[in-house]
C-alpha cells in the first residue's frame, strides 16, 4: 500500500496530533490552528488543488497588486487562475471546506500600497474593487502582503513620517476591507519579524483587526536562510510587542537558498536530484555539485520541529511559502497538458538508485512515500 507523505502532509499531521508534545491540540484548537499556504501564478498549471486543500486550511493565490499609479485600480489580474485551474481550485476548496484568499502585493509588487492606503477616497475605490474581485473568484478574503510599510530597500526606516503614515494606512485598509467583506470575510497580512513591524502593528491593534499575521521567517542572509533561531526570535518579538500570539503564524520555507548568491532551490529539486544534491551531516544543508555551492533548507525534521514550536507557544498556525515547491505525488492534466509526478523515489532510502541516502534516513525520512 502506498501512502503519500510530503512536507504539506507532515505539517498538517503534526498539528493534528499535537506534535507529540504535552500540549496536544484539542478539537477546538485544531480547528483554529491555521495551515496557510501561498501559491504563485507560475504554479497553477501543475498544481493538484485537491491534494493541497487536503492539507492546508487557507490557500492564497499570489498575487495581484494595487495599481502603482495610485488610482485605486487592481493590476496583475492575469496572474489569477483561469480555465480548468480556476474551476479546480474552487471545487477543491469547496470539497474540503477550506478557504481561498486573493493575495495583494509581495516582493516587487508592493509599490502601489502607500498611495492607495493613505488616501481615503482612493482607498474606498480600491476596496470596492477588492470586494468585486473576491466575489468574482468565489474567494473568502484577502491577504495584504505589503513589503514593507515605511521601509525603503535602499535606506531602510529612515523616514519616520512615512513609517507612521504607511502603517496608519495599512490599519485603515485592513479595518475597512474587513467591514466591506462582511462578518465572514477573511483579511490577513504578512510582515517581516524585525521587531519594528511588530511594534507598529500592536500600536494600531492590527492583531485585533486582522484574522492572521504571517511572520516571514525566512530569507535571512547566511548559510541557513531560515534557522530555528529566526523562528524563536520572531515569537519573542511578537510576545515582547504584546501581539496576540493566537493571530501569528510562523513562516515555513519549502525551498532552500545557496551560500553564494542567495539563489533559491525548491524542496522538490533538493530531494529529487541526488546525483546533484548531496546531504551533509547537518541534515539541513546539501552540497550542489553542479554549481559548487551549499544550499541551506529546512529538512523534514526541522519543519516538524517548527510546527511543534508553533503549537507549544500558542501561535495561530503556520504559513508556507509556497506549496508549489513541494513534490507532485499524482500526475495533473490540465488544459491538455500532463504534469508528471516528481521523481521522488530518489529519496526513498531503499531505492537502488539512491544508496547515498541510506545513512541519512534521519535527515530525509521517507520524504514522500511509505510502504506498509
């Protein structure tokens, strides 16, 4: 008998069982613990939405954005699913009773937020467009992924006036969007856990106004872009700021970054190409022989430990960037094209073509498949 077991199922199974810790989740807590995942537009064609929704509670379709011209319009609409993908995501969400969110913003897609959020007239027009789009796509709400209010990637937080104005704008945007969507509408926001953003959120009670606050605990510089310490520090920062930890989600990367240029490599590639990626004794690093570099990532064990940490600290859940970087365990045929399963047998320790994984079963413990 074959039973699928990949990172998404690991996340959902750990929180459902309480992670083997003393703080086992009761049925109410399980229903409240979010497994939130992003999925960018370049993944729609090969995504198995039924599999994804069997493990996540919320799926954010990434991403459209406020028009940078500051007119209240929405741009990037061609990044939302169409055709069979559009039908499949709606049917799968309904079948599993899960939530679809439309994501606004993200890295390189956030330049329109400031103008839209800080002008009440333009903000009202934008929110009306948001509600229309949510209704059209049968979504349950939105995720505002503004990277970042009051921050400039060249100068940082150098303008206190802009910092104050942008965060006030985000607060108003969240409150008014929530009201416009109605009682059951979902509004979440993403943030970088640097200590400053937590204080700005708390001073504006965003932990009361938003449904979830997603800590992007990844993309740190160095050999390991998402170490356990970054996760622990994010929780400390949130608690120190006085945020409601029950609204905070802990970010989980389904990818690694190299120690040269910080380029990303998907989890699927790391475990599916053993002739290229060789495990090291750390368990969370592989050596890439093709590019002569080391890639730091989160192994199955670290993902499990982070989910346990989120449970033990009373967080609202976990957030995944992004589920399309996981392995495909069933072929997907959509719009006339078939996307084959990942070459996951390479990571099975008894597969004859992957003997180098035998000593590393603790690091790659039957990543995708178990035989009973």
